[in-house]
């Protein structure tokens, strides 16, 4: 498996220093670094199973947008957008809902709806592929992987594939056994086109051989009217779970994701509420440290 790492803020060796970690947390959210570490666990297991015919794009930012797609796996059987989360606890994946389950067995909407977020990522990725004039014989499939063994997920016909920590290898094996829709040389050409986009008028259409097109599935995401790259410009909020039922169609057999969400309102210096709180907390800690050193210095005079 070929891995192309586009993770922002990391150095040439793939490391993220303290300053970059703070910057990433302010820009991408409190769970950003923990999710990066969880991605490494998944990538290591996939790499041990998947063969050379697969290409994995890690944290690729879609052009003309701020959308960072965590893992995009391209293989003979199609394209998978994979969201990795290190959350632990009891959860329920039901249709387009991601719920927490309390000790009484009652399910409540989680603060972050990972299923809704994943569907939007998969939809945006598919639109970008369409912009690049690539024929899609099969739809982009969303896969949610929970890497913590303490995450117990009860799946009730979720509209994305749910993979627990002990089933990552089986998931990889299922990709190896999937019916091919693309030839190996087409996969690498597709990855190159996604990484190095060109103006539409300069792009020849990429169409698989007719024999492979016949394997196309019908449970695809929305294949609407032609659109421009500027339609990909949307971002995610920590509370996106609260409106997930309005973002997707109710029919679970043919889910259609909403193109995107409006950018969050910025209140101060371009920062949202979460970033402001985090920045204020860090400032208070630094002031306490400076004050403490000042007291020690004064006592020792």
C-alpha cells in the first residue's frame, strides 16, 4: 500500500512539535491530535494487510476549501473515506445517528455526530472527484473506525460502515476480496489527479474499461447537477450532531448527503468559541507560571 501523507503542521519526519500542536488544536479542534495518533494505529494495520494496488491519502485538504479528509483509501474495489476516532464508551450507530448509551440503556444524541460528519466528508470527496472528470463506477463509501477497545458500538442499520478496534484486519481483508472496479494503473493515475488538480478545460475524462463499469452499485451518494469547486467550501462544528437528521435523507437505503454546512460565525479575531476558551485557558496557565517564578525569584533575593 502506498501512503501519501498530507497532514498539516507536521515536519519532514512526520512529527508535530508543541507549537504546531497548539496551532492545530486551535484550528481543528480539541480532538485533532488524538485523532492523528489513532490514525497511525489504523494505518499500521492496513499496511500489514493491503497489497500494492492500494493508495492511501492521509489528511488531504480538498482544493478551494478548508475540508481535511482524514483518510482516503483508493483500491481496486473503489474509494473509501475513513474517519478514525479514539472515543471510548457505549454508543449506538443507528441510521444517520450517533448516540451515547447510558447505564440505563437509554440512548441520547452524542455531542459530535461522527456519522453525519463522515457522510459530509464522503459527499465532498465524491464531488471533488467528479470535478476532476473521473467516472465513478461505484460510490465513495464512508467508514467509521473506533480504535479504542473500550468503545462498544451497537450498530442498527447505520448508513456508514462501523469498524471496531478488533475488526480492522477483517475490514482490510474484505477490501482485498471486493470485486474490482478499477485496474491498478488507473488507481495511481486517479491519486495523482486528485493530488495535482488542473483546470477543468485541461482535463481529459478518466473512464474505466467497459468491463469494469458493469460492477457499479446503485446505492450511491447524490449525483446532482454540475458544480464548481467553490461549492466545497464548508466546515464542521463540534455541535454538528444536533442537526444531523436535517442533513440527510430519511431513506437509509439510498442516503444523500447535504453538500455542506455554512461556515461558523467568528466572534473575535477569526476564532470560534471553542478556540477562544482554549486560548484563554492557555494564557491563564502561562500567567500563573510567570507569577510563580516571580515569587520564587523575589523570595531568593
